[in-house]
């Protein structure tokens, strides 16, 4: 890395893509997240999966292991995948008025038995508005009458194993759903049927079951392959801090803290930061940069690790003075030595003026 003559390979400096899960209530967003987290979280080291603040981190090694049945001799160039833990926080793709949204890619979950539902369409509109890439998980395939399951199996092969009746029902429902997407102005198809020339024009559909794990290898591989293939620039690590506030929370011993996702750049203890406040911008200094202790449940109290600095992409808890009126969904700005504080305050507050439409869950 010290050799400045060597042209750095872009992949050496890619950050993890950030993914969120969206869709209508009861389509299986929470279950899908649990399923991709799998038992690995409890088993600890095995999967190398780490629980972060508001997010789960999947190292490339874990993804490689879980997708090996697909034999997709993929070179994983990104260090891993960061999945936001709060499905239903569709608002986060919407709230930011400046810069890019929080998520690089979304999983839009559709229940194969129900097709497109009102919040599916709301999610779609948010994704279009924010220009966010997404992959469709056509979930609950195990509910097709007569479906034969095999845990965590890749989906194409699994579909081929089904009886004629199951295949017919699957095809009928798939065709209906493709038509519904078409009515929303989108071309979609089973991901493995899409020809290379249509990629980028036609959205990927991955049939999944969050109960049996079928199709999950496909989903993981697509998320990683597609982001590292099409978003090299966006995923190239930069020093400019890009950071979004997920939640504002009181934590015993820390006062009011903010949970943030650091999308790009580095945060340091002591950094001067600006976040959007209810009435006025909040200017403060980072007192502590916290992450959960590995392998401890997030909700257990007093189990945070302190860091001098943290590099993107990660979910972090920040403790600082004066965060009581911080607004979730807004950006966090770092004041650098060259920066004009007033400009940054103005930038931070611009987000309040954004029309906010938060799709309500339930
Ligand atoms: P959310 O509201 O989108 O987060 O949906 P949940 O994850 O809470 O799931 C709603 C219901 O559907 C729960 O009862 C889940 O157990 C069930 N469910 C979710 N995914 C699947 C699936 O793939 N197959 C089946 N059979 N049930 C599922």
C-alpha cells in the first residue's frame, strides 16, 4: 500500500455496500433478515457475522461460504455487506435530501401469494425517487401447495426439483407479478433468465423462502455481485464523511446518543460534528464512538466498545453533548479545519425543509 508507483486496483479500496429491506407489511422482511443472519450470529465466530448498531455486517468470507453451491466463481471485491436491521424504516431512503441515500441497494420483498400491495408500490416509488437500485425477493415460495424444501438451497435447482403442479402454480404467480411490475413501468424477470444485454434494464427477481432459506444464497450473491459490478465509483472509499442518523436514544451512562450509519469516510473521537436539530443545527464534539461488544446482544446494557476512530461502512453509536433534539434520518457532518461552520450548519438544516413522507408500518 506504501508503493505510490503502483496503480491501486479499485477493488482494494472498496467499502461494503449498504443494503436495506423494504416492502409491504407481513411480506417477510423481518424473517428474511433473521434468515440471512442465520444461526451464525449465535454461533459467533463461525460465520464472522457481526452485530453492529442498527445493522448487521456480513464479511465476504461468510457470503462466499454460503454461496458456494452456486458455483459462481465470483471474485468478491467488496469487504462485505452491511444490512440495515430495521426493515420498515423505509423513511431512510427518503429523508436525505442531499448526497446519496443511505442504502446502495435495497431488497424489495413481495409475497408470492399476494403480489404487489399498497406499500410495495410506495416502496417502489421511494426507490425510483431516490434512484436506488433494488432486487426483488419473491418470498414465501414454500407456501406453494406441494412445495418440497431443502434448507438454504439455491433457487433455480430447487424449482426444477418441484412437481409439475408446483411449477405451474409458480409460473402463473410469477407471470402475474411480472405484469404488475410492468404496470408500474418496470421490467422484471427471474434473475437467471435475464440476458447480459438486458441487465440494468430488467430488475432481478429472486424467489426466496425466509423459512427454509431457499434462494438466500442467490440473493446474497446477487447483492454483492451487482453492487461491486455497477457501483465501483460509489463504493470507492473516500475520506469525505457521509453519515446518516438512524435513531436518537437515551442510554444509561451516556445520556442522549445517536445511532448512525457511517456510509463513507472516518469518524474520530473528538471530531466536531453538526447534525440537524428540531429547531436549530446541533454543533457538538464526539465524546465517544461506540460499537457493541462482539457476540453480545445489542440490548444488553453497558456492553459497548470505545473506539478512537472508525472507518466506513459501519453502524455506530455516538455519544456527545446536546443531542436531545437531533432528528433521525438526517445527515451528520464533520467540521474539518478548512470548513466554514455556518455553511455546514446551513447544509445540515436544509434537510428539515424536505417534504417528509414516512410510510407507516401496520
Ligand atoms: P414483515 O412485516 O414484512 O417484517 O413480515 P414478517 O417477517 O414479520 O413475516 C410475516 C409473517 O410471514 C410471519 O408469520 C412469518 O413467519 C411469515 N413468513 C415470512 N417469510 C415467510 C416465508 O418465506 N414462508 C412462510 N411460509 N412464511 C413466512
